C-alpha cells in the first residue's frame, strides 16, 4: 500500500467511525484497526487527533464546495442563487451521507462552535458564499434583515433536518420534494 493509499484509508476510517460514533467514540486505536494500519502509523500523517479532525473537516469542505459552486453565478438574482445553493447542498448530503454525518458531528462539537463563531464574526477567511449571499440579499432588501446566525438557522436548519431524516430513512426525498423543501426554506428568509 502506498503512502497516499494509507492516508486515504485512515481518512475514510476516521470519517466513518466519527460519523457513526462521534469524536469520543472513535479512538485512534479503533481508527487504526478499521484502516488496517498500526496506531502509530496515523501519527505519521496527523500530529494528533485534533489536527486529524480539523483536516477531515477541510477535506469535506474541499469536496463539497466545488459541487455547490458549479454553475453558481453571483450575477443571478438572490432567490435563484439561494435555490441553487440549497438544492445542490441537499443533493450533496443525500449522495454523501458519511460527509453529512461528519459535518453534523463537527458543527455540533466545540470544534464546530469555534469555527462557526470565527466565520460569523468575520475572524476566519475562506468559503463564505452563504454569508455573501445573505449580505447581498439584505442590502437589496430581498432577504429579511436578521442576524446571520438567524438567517442560517432559518435557511439551513430545516434543510439539515430533512437531509438527516432522509439518511435515516424517515422520508424519501426525490427531485420534487427537494425543490419544495428548498422553496420552503426560501420562504422563511425572504422579505
């Protein structure tokens, strides 16, 4: 197995185990066993578990953002941009349930809380297409003038709940239901 293959096996094992069991329920020894490597091998690729958790998150973002930004244009109306982002985001989660479940673990942990706080307070640089959309929508008086935290909750809270329920088998999402869900999210934030 090449060096890249070993790292990829570790990444896949860690994503799966953390998605299934949470951060504390996925010790390094268990990740090593699932990846078929020695526990010490993990430390050749990741300084410690905190570094691994952060790098796994960055890996998910690196896979997610190109998908949602494909055919996305800031020249389109706010509503159309929101529908595009919401639809592609929900479809990505449905097609990549491990990534979705990892993101849920991350965002509902101290790692994610710190990350979100820095993003919302403008201390973190990077992928902020959603913030830009909301800020443009507020300035154009197309989106309700609410704090970014509330807009994110109104727009994406229901989307995340629906993605989770689809993955758990409580609801079956097809194209029509996905479109209706995103329209309902839009109704929650539009003026």
